[in-house]
């Protein structure tokens, strides 16, 4: 069962009394302290013991009543006597060790939380690093493909308007292409851009694609028909699943001339 919040905060009394909490933790504890008479007594007693520790002389010893109350709070509940305790003969050093242990509990709570936060931040950073590495590898692979022997670049443009633009990289040795588009307009729901190859004067359907919100798109490993003469490539707007024949006017077009 999860420990109640009030008990968790009460464990920090010793650390608070010695000023060992962070500003945020101290603020939370002070809000709890204002409504807890028990916590106020504990803080006062821990501060008195700490003051006696600081004196460090042979006469620096707590009153028997104070020493018993502090030691009682450090014992497990089952070990606490039900009747009024007898005066303890334990040396003052045992009480000091008990205070150190109590402060350690407070430090342990704070440190555990900090470790958990650090692990969470580290995990997030590692995930971002992995994602960045994947993007860099993909970009490097694309660059290698663009500069491979036998690759030529063509442009598909809109008639009478320099925007939008598609760079069409054709690997004529492997009959593969890469589409790299800029400033492509938004599309209605259920619609996509479709690429067409003009082969022997007839449109041949190819891939469909949708741009990012900024109008950018990249499509790789597009098969290019190897039989017949490819004279041009064009783009229309079609259903997301694609069309067998163009159903809307051409949006972008460019000549493809083999060397």
C-alpha cells in the first residue's frame, strides 16, 4: 500500500530541521507543517538536538524527557512502549547517531526522487538521441542515393508558377526514382498527390503521397517503367488509394529525357 502523503512529509522533519531540503521540498513541508502540531514538535526537538550537537562539549546533553521523545520517534511502532518510558541510560552518542539516521531517511527520500527524475530525463535523452541517429542515417542514405553514378535530376513544376516544385531524381541504371517536393498545397480529406509516368504517350500510374504540413515531401525507391520510352512525369490529385487513369487536371509536370 502506498504510504500516505502526510506520513511521507513527516519523514522529512529531521532533514527540514537541519536545512537539508531543497527549496521546493521545504516549501511543501512548510505547508504541511503549518497544520500539524505533531510535526511542529518534531522539528523543534530536532533543532534542539542539533544545537546540542553543535556545542559538542561534555555538558551538551538533552534533557531526559527530550531524549526519550526523540528516541521514541526513531523506533519502529511495534517497539515503542505503551506505558511511560523509564529514563534511558543510553549514552548521548547513541542519540546523536539516531538523529543522523533520521536525517538520513530524509536525505534518502529526496535522493531517491532525484534519481528517479534523473533516470526519466536520461531515458528521454537516449530516446531523442536514437531518433536523431535514425534520421541522420536515413539522410545519409538518401544523399548517397542522390549522388550515385547514373542519377539525373529533373524538375516538375506548375505551369506559370514557380511554386510548388518537385525535384525528380532518376537512377537510370537501376530504374528507381526519388521524389523531393517543396511547397505542395494542402489536400482535401481522402485525397493525395499521385505520380504518373508518360510512357509512349500514355500515363502510367505510380505512387501516391501526401506532404507534411510545411508542404515538404520525400518518397524514395519509386519503380520507373523499364519498357518503352519515358518522356515525362506528371502529378495530379487523386483518391488516397490512387487511380488507374488521371481524374483531375495536371498539377505539376516535367520532361524526362534519357541521356
